[in-house]
């Protein structure tokens, strides 16, 4: 039989009355009628479908930090708009299939499928009425059984907890990202110091978004974490391979000035804390430089146009790693940023990133996904298609010999 649970709980903060909820189907006789799946590539005008970061889109839109931002571990973004609608945005150069948006209500502790998208195109945005506000419906719970919910007039901000799941292999890679950086673009730098910084455009923004998702996946990778936490072992292995003594610092050290080979080495606990600074939820402003130096610090990390257009596709992440480390709190006295004193994060991360490209173990490895290098009217420089190669002396290739893909 179909069990019905009757709730007469007026939740003032949510402004809802939840009633007539079924979450069981013991005898299998009840046949639920779920809402149809949605193909976001074929929406009517009423949903206001659009593609964010179109090549010719006005750059002011990408610099609107109230409208364009995302958490790097949540490229598929769901935001409530008003009392009865949501905004769906996908910050990804490749679309997704079989996307389920789950909802959880304040007075019902089980997640249920609110929307099922059969397709969501790359960089898609659209608006959708919350079906709970339009009438009584059956909804699928995450374990496969059914809940029936009567019409609810509307929801105050934050009353519904949204989450996203998908069987798409790309989404499964997104789920592995530990970093919670809030990514956005800021025009304050080139407006205040034009020349030192240059304005970006949607062509470059798409490349930057692709890069930061890949980068965040890389620093979340278990092989990277193991190397980071055991950097002293990594340095020892490098020296043994080269047949030399260890060059420079033996392990990670902090921001104190180094003198005569004396370093402020981090303890194991401090190394774990340092790793946390690379993946925490602080804001990251991605920018582009035009002068002799790239810059990072506070919310800022920047690099030259070439790094966004071609560099990241071939694993040339040295500049970005350096500026991201400044953004994460490290100065030139620390080998978490500095490339001197026998190398540090800048070299290790670059070699590791190249090894992941070699393994095809990043969310995106094909520069023809975006073809940014071909869009000369939006670029200052001229570029050829980036072609990746890996050095046979790459320390990760030498150690892991083609193994270690994150399955």
C-alpha cells in the first residue's frame, strides 16, 4: 500500500505548509507520475535560455560579480530567484547529461529530485519555476521511492537546500574537486593600473574557467596530496634519480627569511594546514597582466594572455602556480611560492600537471573544446594549436610509469 504522512507544520521561516507526503510504496501498486525531464538545449523563450561568455558578449557581464561567479567544486550552479524560481548555470566548456537537481525542505529530511535535465549545454543559463509552487506532484527520492507533495505557495530565500547529482563521467570528475574557491573576474586591477593589468574578454574567461577547474582537480588529486604531504620524500627521490645531494631545502618551509641554509621548516600538522590554504573557500579574482611581471596576493592571481590561451593546455603552469601560491598566502621566502633553493611547489606542481595531461586525467585536455587559439580578433597575440609533449625526465613519469590515474 502507499503510505501517506500528513504534516501540518507551518514553517514560518520557509513560508510553507507541507502536507500529504508519501515516501513509501510497499506493495508496488502505486504508479508515480514524475515531471518530465528537461532538455536545456531546447528550452522555450519563457525560460530565458542563454549561453554565458559568448565570444561577442559585452565584457561588463563577466565582470559583474553579483551575477557571474561560481564555486570551483560546483560548476553546475543552482540559485533560488524570488519565491518560486531558480537560476541554473553551468560553468563548464563541455555540457552535461542526466543531471538531477535535488531539493531538501526544512521539515522533511529526505532529498528528492526537483528537476531532471537530460542535457545541459556548455556555459548554459536558464530560469525555471519551482514545480512545488505550481501544484501537487510526485517526486523521486534519492533511494528510488516516491514522495507526493501538495502545492506550496512559495519559499523564502534559503528555505530549499539544493544539490546536484549526475551519472555523466565529467560530473564525476567535478565531484572529486576538494577546492571550494569562489571564482570570479575583477575589473578593478586594469581600471586602476592599466598596462600592468589588461582587461579580459569572454574568450579568455572561458579559457580561464577551463584552466581553474583543471587546476583545482589537479591539486585535489590523491597523488598530488601524497606528494605535497611527503615533499621531503619527493626531494630525496629527485636527488637519488639525479645521483646528487638534495639541492636546497629538504622540505616545505614558511615565509620567514632564509639565512645560510637555515629554513623555518613546517611540521606535519603545518603542512596539512598549508595544503588547506590551497583548497579553502576564499575568493579568487582571476586577472591578466600586460607588463613584465605577473602578480598574486590577497584574492588576486594573474598571468599573461598566452598562459590562458595555450599554456595550460600543454601544462605550462609555473607562472600560475607561483601567483596562486601568493594568493594562498606565501611569499618569495617560502618554497611554496619561490622556485629557487632547489625548487618547490612551482616546479613540482608543473611536472605533476603535465603528468596528468599525459594520463588524460584532467576534466579537459583537448584545446579544440574552445579553440581559443584561433580567435585572433579577441587576442593580442598570434597562436598555434597547442601540442602537448612530456619530458622523459618528468619525475612523476619516472616514478609512476603511466600508472596512478584517479579512477
